[in-house]
C-alpha cells in the first residue's frame, strides 16, 4: 500500500513517514495542499495521512475535491483538539478516520492496518464481481462473424462512444451491451437495462428523467429517473426504435447536452451516462418513413454492431449447447454433467432457430428438466423442434415424408445400442456406460424398440426379442 503524508511540519512528516516505512508501506510526502493534490490526482495513493490546517488551504477541502474527482484514496485526518469540528466535517466529506495530536504512533499504525485490510478486501471483492460478471456475459461462439463482433466490441468498449446494437430478437443484443459495459472504464458503475417498448407512453418522461413530489396525480414523492440512476454508468436502451417522436426529441437533448430535467423541476441536472441502444427494427427505413429522428439515429449509432442470426452461424450452436448445459448443471446443483445423445444433438444442429440464442437456451433448459439419467434425448425436445424431422430433403432431392428422418434416427439409435450390447456380451450396464447414457435410459430404449418391432438393421420383433448375444448385428 502506498501512503502520502501531508503536513506542513517537517518533524511530523518524518515521524509518520518513518513509522509507516517500518511497517512495510511505501511512503511519499507533501508539504501543503497544492503539492498533495498534484500527487493525489495521479491515482496511485492508497491512503493519505492529512493535516487539516495547512498554509495554503484546508485538508477538509482537499478531501472533498478528491472525492468529487473520484480519486479513490482513503484519508486519515490528523487534527489538534481545537479542530474536532473540522475532523467531523472531514468525515462527512469522505475521510475514513481521524487521529488527535499529540498522537500515539502505534494507535495510528493500527488504524492504517485496518484501512489496508479493508482496501484489500474491497479489491478482492471488486475483482471477484468483475470475474463473475465477465463469466456471466461471455459469448460462446466459433463462427468468424461472431469473432468479428467480439473484436468490434473490444475496440469500442474503452471509449465513451454511444453504440447501436442491431439484430433479430434473441440474438444476444443485451449480452453484448453488458459485455461492452464490463470492458469499459465504467465497469464499476451501474449497467441499467430498460425495455423502451414496455413503458407506457405517458410515463416515459418521468421514467427516464424522474419527477418531483406533486408533479402529477399520484406523484406522492420525488423519484430519480433512469438517467440519474445510471449516472457514471451505462444506460442500455433496448428496443429504442419503439420510442415515440416526442420522447426521441427529449432523449436526443439528454444525450447531447448531458443534462436532464425531472418532470415538475425548474432546474436541469448534469448527468454522465453512456448510452448503448439496441433494436431489431430497421432504423434506416424508419428514418425514411419519418418515424425515427435522423439526428437521434446518427447520435445513437456513432458505432454500429450487427449480430447475425443463429441460422447464419451454425458453427456456434454446439458451443452454445455446451455452455447452456454447463450453466444449467451449476444452477440446479446437479452432481454430474448433463449429456446429450448424438441424434438429439444432430436435430438441434439442423434446426433453423427462428428465436435465435434465446430460443436455444429455453429448449436446452427445458430438456435438462425432462432428461433422465443426466442425458438429453430426442424425446426431451419440444414439439416445434421434433416436428422439423419431417421436413428434411431425402437424398438431396425429394422432400422426405413426415416422420421419415425420425424413423431413420430411431433405427440408427437402435442399431447402435444393439451393436454395443453384442460387443459387451449382453452386459447392459457396461453397454450403457460405453454409450454414455444411464442404465434406466438403456432399458427404456430397448423396451421402446421392442414395442415398435425394431431390431438390429431394422430386424422384426422376433429378432429384437432374442438375447443380446444372439442378435444379428449384420
């Protein structure tokens, strides 16, 4: 920890500096407020031991100015008995503690150690939160198009530029917006998402900018709006294309002037908010139609990122399946990894996913709940997925009859299971283990095949009922 000793008395500076160095801290000194401020603004001072009365100013004012500048230095004020009121004022201004002259060096070091411990815990907590947030928002992809999206996000994140994210519903626009926030200088600030289409038109202004008490019927107390809540952070405007024209005008003013006025208030307030907007609509077309302001469009789209639909990046589906399976196991506390049968995975890989990533997540989460023996099968998938089995080209030309691919997959699965039973000498437990499915799932599959009269290589019921060792494995 780096400490700055601020005092106009040389003897006091030397005593404090020597004590802190002996305790293992790095130490710098400043004779007055001006010299101290020049060293504090560098941002590398963890703790300042600061006198209150100095030749060129007041230590309390120094604390206040550093806090207003968002310098994260802790302050311990050093004061005489006559300056107790100033010490209390300094605490209100943001100082962490104070000691009284003449001070006991050991007592002072004890307080320094406490602050050092607190800073260490806060830093660990900050890093842990950042790691958790990063893990929660990390994309899973293999496709070149999504690598390009990630590169664009990484370039714009450290800037203060507004960002417009476009793409179909469910492609992950909100995930990308949060990723941009987490990689920005505002990562410690609030990421505040708002669905513009979900707020009634007559409440939009009050929701965005707040209102005073009595500003309208039902406003029984003052309320901060979204802009003030997200001050020093990021405001994510999802479905920005749904805003009515009047609200678009007010939003444009707030972004350009960096100030808002609450409903019923006489004075405007300054705000420091980064805007990331998203839409699944064509804002270019809306500008041509006169339903979206051209100047607002240029303002929110200073940097534009488009997320392609999932059907155009099939190589991402397997990575997303693995990610959702892993997350589902962690969320439900499942002791074992959740698997998926090859035919079920093949079906998911071939599906068009009109609802994109959101639909895929819902399908996998549902299947995890229904799956037996920690393995997802075709039977665990919803009807909209399994219905697609009857709409696959046969031999690359004709359209397969309804249920064709389902029957083919079932026979393929049956032959795979029967062959494994043959190879294991009829040992069903070993066969299930080698197939990566549960024993009860294996019994259920065999019963299903026998009921349908399916045996190895499409054998009839008589063959299917034979002992495993006698099955025709063709």
